[in-house]
């Protein structure tokens, strides 16, 4: 069942996926963490061969431990709107 939040989250994800602008690494990590938390919750999965890039991604996600999937979706939407609206 798709709620309004699910629809908004999907739309925000699509818009951000199509963005041509390069975002700062810390912003990209936030998007990654919110996305993972929204879709997988605090069930962290890791590759045994973590490189530095993946270690930063894992750390960003782990910092959201305990955040509900709906809250993570809303935070993703808020951040996407902030990025997209500054382009106007």
C-alpha cells in the first residue's frame, strides 16, 4: 500500500537520481543513509571488504540507528526539496 509519504519519497528519489549537479560528499552520504534507513531500517548489511568509501557510507547509515523508516523518508524528502528548490 502506497501512502502519500511513500509516493513523495519515490518522487524525491527519482528527481534526485536525475539531478545532473554534483553534490558535496557529505550531502550524498545523508541521502544514502536516509535511503537505506527508509528501506532497510536498522538492519545493517556490510560487505566484509570495506574500503574507505563504503566505511563512510556504513557510518552514515549507522548514525541513523533507531530512526523509523517513515522519519527517514521524510528527512530524505526534506533534503531533496532543499537541494531542488535552491536550483530555482
